[in-house]
């Protein structure tokens, strides 16, 4: 069992990547509602929640508007959900760096269970049961398990049988499952990847959440959704979450709600952009995977989203000659490629693991990022090939000194 502690390390020097250019269709809807002076009611108005219900209906989850809550971003949504569930939180190790901070703000205990070797996003089921047992022995009974399907930081998708075992274990322990499905529309090979939602396996115990900035919206437009079970306990949890959102007094801005509602309807322009983003991320993360594994790193092939998670432990000996003995130092060495050390995802700080993302290859300005959007093959663009070549050379330089 591992509990979180504040991270004393500073953020990496480079600013976070800003993503691809904004879809003009969304800009038009935001501008058309710019004169709206009222905010959305807490949890979102009826048009937005109806559009969200349709979004999940198209993905095989029967949903009504009364099961939906909208929030001005994933962080306040998680904060409200943790407050409503009222108990300790279990997270996979590693997992998104956004999951633990809201729990810390509430004073909730956070317990981590390691992911299996095959994929990230969910804990090993036996490790989960042991983590829950130990947490109860310490007086921190968990109430929430967060899963990530598909996963950030690893970019992998768990096999259905793995997911089924974890869902059974969670149900056995009486846990609410928060299923983060932010990247479910960013499968690199959608026809070759089987993706199931935990809500299909545990309809009454799963809350599905999604940060819309990963797919439908630009990174600077914070909006997130939660879909609650259509049950008595699900309705009670939704009510408690809504009360917590109301107490935060941070509603979704009215003009942004108009654009979000339009995006959730998924007109052709939005569908086309989502497919293009998935294709670009697939090409770029595959290129990153090739570069890292050629250098000797261990790395699961990414299947969704824009990130992958590399283990440079096989290269520890040469890296040590450069003073790189833990993930913070590895992060600093690879900072030009927006590296994030494994310690930021709850992983062992002493391990040489790091997340890299496709966003770091997109280019420094709007013009370059637009070229990526327009290119039939992003790998033919000079600024992308230069970034990949520079990464290859950097890895070679960091690992060559120990060869002799």
C-alpha cells in the first residue's frame, strides 16, 4: 500500500503543449453566444445534458439527461465526486497526475495499487484486493476506485478479461468505480482494438467521467462530464455531487456551454476532427515508441490517446554516468520533449520511467500545428522529423558513455 505525499519537485521548465488549432466550427458557436451573460446552472442546463446523453447513447450506454452532470473542468468534477463518495480513494500506479490532488484537498487518503504488466489504467485485481484490505486495517476504508480506459499515462487499453476481473473485485469490496473514458474516441486502430466501458460490466456501480478537452474541445476550454448509474444509489451520488458542485460556485460559462452542446452533438466537422486527431496521435506516438525502443527502453505500444510510458531501467548503468538515477533527473534530461517523470503519476521516484507525448512534436506555433493537421503523413514534416531525430541523438548521447 502506498499513500501519496506532496511532490517537492518543481514543474518541468517547458510550458505544457497547447495542442492543435481550434476547430473553426466551435469558434463560431462560442462567438455566437458571446453576448450571453448568464452562466449554466450547476451540473449543466437541459440542452447540454441532453446532448451529453446522446453522446453516450451513440457509444452503447443508454443514458437520460437526468443521469448527467457537467462541470467547468475535470478537477472540480473529481473534487465534487470525491466529496460526495466520502471515503478513501484507490488509484492505479501509475495513473493520471490529475486524480490524486482533489483527494488531497479534501483530506482523503489515497492508496495506490500497481497495474499489471500487460497494460495500464487499472490495477492488478489481486493487488487491488490487498490494497483495500490493508487500507481498512489502517482505518482508511476506500469508497472509490478510479480506472482509466483507455489509459493516461501509458496510452494502452486493458483487455476485456482484465477489466472484468477488476470490476468483479471492486463490486466485491463495495467500491464506486469512476471510469475515466476521456480518450475512448482517440483509438489509433479503432477496428482492431476492443474497448469496453466498466459501465457495461457494472451498470449500477460505475460513474463514467470524461474531460472533453482531450477530444471535442481545445485545451483552453475546460469542460467535463459525468454519467451516473440509473439506480437509487446512483441518483443519490449524483445529488450529492451536484450539491458539491454548487458549493464550489464555479459554473460553466454560458458561451462555453453553447459550444460544448454543439460539440456533443458531433456534427460532421467535429467527427472529422476527432478522427484526424486520433490518426495524428497514432502516427506520432508510434514514432516515439520506435525511437525509445531503438534506444533500449522498454515501452508498451500505445493504442490510444497522445501519450506513452517508457521504462529506461535497462539503461540505468549508462544513465548513472550522467547523474540520472531517478525519474526527476530523467524528466529534466528529456525536458525538450515535454517529458513527465514517473513520480508525477504516483510511480516509484527512484525508477527510471517517463511519459512522453505527441503534443511535444506538433510545433511551437499555430502555423506548424496547422501543417500537422493538413498533412497526409505528419512524419514527412521537417519540424517533426527534426524533433524525433533530436530525441534519438539525445538518447544515444545519454546511453553511450557507459558502453565501455
